[in-house]
C-alpha cells in the first residue's frame, strides 16, 4: 500500500500563507502560542522587560474566566501603547485543546496565550506563580516594569478593577 505524502498541517499552511501579501490564515486557526511550565512562564514575563505585565490564568470550563476575558482583550488594546503586555495562560487539559482554540478564535485576543504544560506537579506550578494562590480561577498577577511581582488579583475582575491596578503601575 502506498503512503500518501505531501500532506501539510494546518499550522504549516497558516505559516506558509502568512508569507504571501494579502493572504491570512483562517480566523479559526489555533491561537495558542505554545505550552509553558513555571520556567517558560518566567521567560515569557522576562521578555517583556520595561513593560507592566498582566498574566491571567483561565480555563474554558471556568465561567468567570470566560466572562472577564473580553475585558482583558479590551484592556490590552487600550493600554498597550502605554506599556502594558498581557499574557494568558489556559489551565485546560490537553484533551480540551480544541475548546481552547475555539474560545481564542472567538475572543480574538491580540496578546499571546499559552497552555500550562501537562505533567509535573500542579502545586509546584501554582506556588511558583504566587505562594498565596490556592489554584482558584480566574487568577491574575501584575508585574511592574522592573519585572517584580506587584499584585495578585484573585477571582473575577471587572474592567474597572483591571484598569485601576494597571494604571497605578503605568505612571
């Protein structure tokens, strides 16, 4: 039996199409920037040196997470020019990756979103983010321009809550 060759993955096709002017990948293309563990998260935050960084931990099964996500998208768009960087981290399981991609395609964030890497000790990951975090979602951590943790926000936040916390650090 002959094996077919020449099949291209969806991600490879999207990458190839992005090289052609006027052609963009499908709107429902995956929007995850990859997976990360505690070290990867630290690296992602470190790459934003000089910016205020808001890291938001969320999941598709978490109703408050889905409700506050549009406010994060709006906040990032409003404040990116003043030095805000937002990073999203989905805590969904690997089997839920299609739901994560579908959610991100609908939400259309302009900021990177990652999925927490499978394996390892979840409690170690949680403690590396914030020793006072009990694992509840949504959960956000703000870092000042110098990269130091400035504040943790537990539970669902309103746009006004996020704006107040971010504005204080952008001064």
